C-alpha cells in the first residue's frame, strides 16, 4: 500500500499513547475534563427524543473512552462500535471493554470493509483536530475523503470536530478550518440538515450532518430516558480516574503522601493564581471545617472563660457551629438579613451577648461574597476577632478578590458538593501570609518551624491524594464552569418563560453548585416540596431550618431569629449538576409551576 500523507499521524498517536498511557494526554488531549465535554457534544448528534436501540460508530475511537461516557450517562439504548487504525489503542480498548465491539480499519484504504462503519450515528472526535506533520491542504483532503467514505453507511447523522478559526492564534500542529468551508462540504452531503456547535467554551467547534428530521436536545421535548427516574438534587462530578493518574504517578516517584508535599504546594499556588494572590496566602486544609477551625484558632485562639462565645448566623450549614465548638467556643446565634441571607455587621453591633463574644464568624450564604471592609471596620471598632466561613465562596472570591480577600482569614471548602472539589478539602486565604501561616500551624499539631506544639491545634492537613484531585480539577475547571454555566442559563431561560425568574437564585449570584427556589411562605414551601417529591425530583433544604433546630445545638444562646425562621423553610435547593439535561430542568420547572397554580 502506498504511503498517504495521513499515515504520518498514526505513529504520532501511538507514541503519545505509549508515553502517557490511557489518559487524555495519551490521546493528545490537553486534559480529561475538556475531553468529557467533547464526548457530550459529540453525543448531541443523537436524537434525544428517541430511546429505541441505535448503533453508534466511534471513528478514531482510540482506547474507547467514549463508551465509558455512554455508560456513565446510562445511555443503554446505544450500541457502541469502536473503529481505529491503531492496534495499540484497540488492544487497550478491548482489555477495558471485553464485551464491546472494536475493529481495526482504515476507512480510506482501498477495498476497506466499510460495512464495519455502517451505523445509525457516526462520530469522529479529535480525528481531524491534530495535523502535526501534515499540511493544511493534506489535512483538509484527509478529512473530506474520510467523511465521504463513511457517509453512505450512516443512516441518521454524523458529527466531527475541527479547530476554530475564531481564535487569537492558530496552532501550527492543529487543523483550524473555517465554518464556511465545513458547511460547504457538509451541505454537499446532507443539504440543509447540517448544524454547528461552537458554544462549549473550547477553541474548536463541532459539525453535524443529519439525514431526515433534525432533533435537538434543547428544541425537542423530553427524552424518555430523562423523563422518568429520579432527578438527583446534586450529582457532583470530580475528575475521572484517568485524569488523576499523572498526579498519582508523581506520588509514586516522590513517595510523599501528606505534610505539604509537592502536589499540595502546587495546588496552593494554583489556587492562589485563580484568586490573584501568592501561594503563601493560601493554606490548604483537609476540609472546609478544618480550614474554618484553623482560621478561628489563628484569629482568636481557643474560647476562654471571659469571652466564651462564637457569634454566627443561625442560617448556615452546621459545620460553622461544629468548627467553633472544636475550638472551644460556645456558639451563639444571630439573625440574618432577609435579602443577603447573611449577618449584617450593624445588627451584630447591637447583639445582647456581644461583650461575651470571643469571635464572630460571618458566613458566605450559598457562596455570596462576605465583604472584608465591613468586617474589618467591625473588628477595629469592637476589638473582637473575626474569621469568615466562606465555604462556598471560591467563585465569588475569584471574581472579586479585592472585596473578599484581606486581613480577615476566609475558610473555603473543596467538598465534592461545592463547585470546585477535591472530595474532602479546603483552604484558608488571607492577604497576610503570616495569618495563613498561623492557621496552617493550627491545622498541623501546632508545629511551625519545629516539632514543638506551640499553640492550640488540630490535625487538619490536606493529603497529597486530595491535592491530586484538586490539580486535576483545576485542569478541567474551565470546562466544568462552562458546564455549570450552560445548566444555569437553561434554568434561567425556562424559569423566565414560566414567569418564575425572580424566584430562582443561581450563579453568578451564588456558588455554581446551588440552584435555589424561594417560596413565598412556609406553606407554599410545603406545597412545592410535595410536588417535587411526587415527580421524583430531589431537593434539599441545604441549611436546614437553622442551627437552633439542630439537636446538638438546640440549647445554644440566641437572639431573635425571625428572619431565619422566615427564610429557611422557603429556600429550596433544586437539582444541579454540570451535566444536568435540559429535559430534567424542564421537569423541575413544570413541577414548580404545577405546585404554584
Ligand atoms: C460546605 C460548608 C462547610 C463545610 O465544608 P466541609 O468541606 O464539608 O467541611 C462549612 N460551612 C458552610 C457554609 C458550607 O456550605
């Protein structure tokens, strides 16, 4: 067989696979999260209203990761067939999925058995994005020959991606194609039944050609698969195993598993970059609660007889009170503002127990920013230390570091249910590295420069394992954010159409992992809960009815909590996930509408 220009690509792919193994990098993708996003965009070619069995051919399937995605999404009606030229990749694919069908095939070879790629839908993900060693024209020719070769066997639709020309600069090793050019090619195959998607935040776009009617996820009615079954309230998505591997391998080499190893240090500095502060202004922690305990101990030490109280909002997650107790304080609850759902420094000034308060802990309500300036003024005026529970406020701090980060330490959570997650994890941030160092000392047995315990402490360190998750999560953060943004936009669109827009609270006002619906009164709250339950839609009252309703804290001192009592039963957490489907959102909105009329 004569060498064709595209034959230079196969050894390049095989080399990457040999070097990086079965990972995103091994498939020449920059990171795992973007790769997942591409899979989902490819699967957009399927008719979402039809759950009858279909065959999907994955041309250039590599190690078959698209099949993993299909299974993860529960798309059991799709029969997967993987096709690739690389024996090495196919060997790995077959080892992972012994029950699936994989074929070695070069669709452009003379006499190629194209029956193997006959299917309902065909996708080619990344087959035409990388062109190292090929000229632009050779790559264009390879693309057209491949698409023309497979199209006759495609019964319903095909999809492939190429790099965009709408970029600041075009990479020499990638294939950037104009949308017009791709439109002309696809039009010659499918006439007016072609589509493009360039809305998913990457430097590429996806081309679709259909036979027959085009059914799109957003435009069509609910899919049978998504129209039944439970809609979970929060379905976190953290990096997949393959994205962790490069980091875990670094641990094999360093043999450091905790105690501020290289991965934790890198994680701190990359979190610092996102927040616009140096790495030593970020102190990693084993959880958000540990970070808060560290921040409390760094600001106020342990609770003492003269000032035994930790003042906090009654409307917060119970972790705020748990951390204060851990530091020897007795929680005392104050009411929140009806609009911000947070403590107001002016109101706290009038709190009857203020002269016995040893620390004030304002809480970022569902990720809303706690302004440093107001609490600095409070601290200067009263002399009472302040530590901020900013558990869910990572995104708000990224957006407005100048308003949110300062002398008062802020504890952030990286729990799986927060938008940026490490499983369990957290950090303390402050503008003063010395303050962060004190918090870190308090989270490390009181050790600072020696193995001498120099102050009140806990063990609240982040392990290298969790930092590995955090680093992989940061690699995919842009794509995850894009996923959340799409879901939020869809929620807002549908809520507005239903006339409920003003009652729906979402990012960027809140942390991306929360979507809240505010009912008018507790009775309506009950009606909405009943409606959601009857439709199989999970919801959560994230902060419960207030800390004073938690058994263990029910005897704590408190001032009037009228606002908390009014707000708590009305704010319902609705389903959220970076990949929540529009059909699932419309089920939620329909249930709300049904409950309200
Ligand atoms: C999530 C959360 C915490 C606890 O963080 P963990 O990482 O789970 O310990 C504390 N406070 C608030 C307000 C939270 O939302």
